[in-house]
C-alpha cells in the first residue's frame, strides 16, 4: 500500500513541520517558492493569505500586509541563493525600519525597491522554530489577524537579535 494512503488520495500526505519556521503545515505536493526553502504546505498557507493581504487598505492595513511579507521572508532564510540572501536582508531591514523607526508600510514598499539588486551577506538565523508563524495568522479570526501579524513581526525581529547591529548599519546607510 502506498505510504500516502489509497491511490485516489496520492496528494494528501501527513502534516509536516516546516523546517524553516517550525509551523505544522499541510502535507502537499504542490509547487514551492522559487528560492525560499519553505515546506510546500507552508508556502500554500502563505499564498492562501494573499487575498486577505491585498484587501488591506490605509496606512495601518499596508503596514500589516508588509509585516506579513517581511516576517515570512525572514523566517525562511537558510538558502544561500543570492536572491534569498537579498530577500532576507531587505525584509529584515524593513522590519527594523518599521519596529524601531516607525517607517510606514507604504514608505517601506517604496524603499525596498532601492535596497534590492545588491549583493548581501548570508545571514544565518539562530532558530528554526518561531513563536508566531503563518499558520497562526491564517488560523486567527480576521478581526484578530492584525494583532497576530504584529506579534509575528516583533517576535521574528527579536529572533534575529544576533544580526540587529548589521541590519541597523545597512539601514542607516539608506536612511542617511
Ligand atoms: Zn515555514
């Protein structure tokens, strides 16, 4: 018998832990992101939040939407691919700009364009198990999601404390 169950249910495999963020994610054989090493089910949950993210409006809404993008990218950071190194660094810079300097999501979206297409170092996270993940955001009732995303952003930034100085220095070069 197939380890995945009956022949008719080949696509349904057991839930798996995403080895990057630590979330329990649906087992699936769907495609994954081009360079983030998220588990397929983790990436699927992120994609399922897109419609909600795109519905967010106003400064507060756009800040929340940007926090989801930033925190998710920072939580999936072990791939040495140049695009992933850049993604992790610029999204950590965006979290720093927001949480330490109060830069709005709208401003950060514009700034990220200036930060990309550069060479960035490979930053290694110190954890593969974040306290708040995309799963928590997805499972939260819509009226609580802003709050959960805030927790995801702050706890992800805290988890990267060994690289805070490096990120602040990079950011200062752009904010000067
Ligand atoms: Zn993940």
